[in-house]
């Protein structure tokens, strides 16, 4: 049984939870606004007070590793690594796309119990691009994370080339990138999930599994999964 602090900053919500044995004891979420690091630490303090579990009694810290917002991912990683360094706790990294799939699974498992079920989480990557992957009903990765431009029939082709287009298969699409599918043709077996933003609560069971397997990150060298590095430009005028 493990007490794990869960941090999610990859999407539009700053989310923190404390879980025991994979079950969420307390959860706090706010929109991603200014000073995300300050808001994150305040949420952590609030949950420590709610649960009565001090940071020193944590068994591990888990964070959503991305893909997602470059700045927000760095903030989450910095806070998580700082706690791990200060208290000598192991660091667990959970894939954000897999966590989104987990968040949608409970609602769809019963509805599609007799058909092949797959999850295609999508995160907004600006313009008509999303970051996506495909997981089966057991949350096993069937198609690795990759960028995908949603135009014309590219989404059709993405599903067809995945070799998962089995008769009767249902593809569930969670994530804030799902809104972009409104402007492209969708196969009849694609359903949009109500889950749009990731939550720290979606990390709980996955983080517990990592903990039991002692699947930890090297704190010193851990970097979030950005998918793409930010487009940083330099001024053309000298001295600026």
C-alpha cells in the first residue's frame, strides 16, 4: 500500500491529488492561469491539510509526463523533482495520453462490453494538429504517441493503418484535441468522450502499478515528454 502525491499540469487544468493504494483520498483542481508553480504548491498544501498526510509520509511522487504544454510540463516536473530531492522520494512518470484513456475507460467499458474497444486520446497541439496514440481496453499501447494533422481523411487513414479496425470495434476519443474532429470526416465507430482535460485522479491506479513494480525515474535526469520542442525565436535586432 502506497501514499502517492499525483501532479497533472499537462493540459488546461492544474490538478493535484493524494492517493492511497490507487484510490484517491483528496483532489484539487484549478484552471491553468498565471503563476502555475505557486498555484501548484498551494494546492499541495491544501491536500496535505485535508488528508492529514504530510509530505514526509509519502511513498512517491507521480506526475503526468506529457505530451502537453511545454511551460506547464516544466513547472510540474520542477515541483515534483524538488519534492523528491528534498524528501528522498521516488519519482513516477505517467503518460498523459494513457491517463486520459484511463479516465474514459470506466464510462465506456460497460457500454462496449461485447465489442473491441480502443481509446484514441488527443491533446491539442495548435492549428489542426493533435498528439495522439491508441490504447486497447486494457490500456496497452497499440499505436505509439505521435503528432497527427486532422485534415481531409487523415484520421480515417490513421485508424485503418493501425490494423485495429476490427469488425464492430469502437474508438473512443478523449482529450482537449477531440474538438478538432468536428471539422473532419469521422468513421461511424468513433465516439467522442466527455473527458477533455486530464486529471490527477486519472494517474492514481497507473501510478500505483508503477510503484508496485518499482518502475521509477532517475530524478536527476528526468525530462517531460514534450513531443516537440518549443519554437523559441531570437530577436533580429542586435541588443534585444
